[in-house]
C-alpha cells in the first residue's frame, strides 16, 4: 500500500507540472516512469511473497 502511495505521489510530481505547461515529452516521461515504478513494485511484492 505504501508503494502505491509513493507511486501516486511521483506521478503527481512529474506529470502535474507538465500538464500545466503542455509539454508532451514530460507527460510521456512521467507515464513511463510511473509504469516502471508500478512494475518494480509488483515484482518486489511477488518476490517478497515467495520467500
């Protein structure tokens, strides 16, 4: 749950200002970063359950 909250905060920090300025590159970078964080969190949770 904490990982999800951190991910949402990072998305807001990265994507929020880029939406205001309308820079599509920053929006794309924010989306890729958020996706990578979510995938990493899922993998970490899966590995933690296995041990």
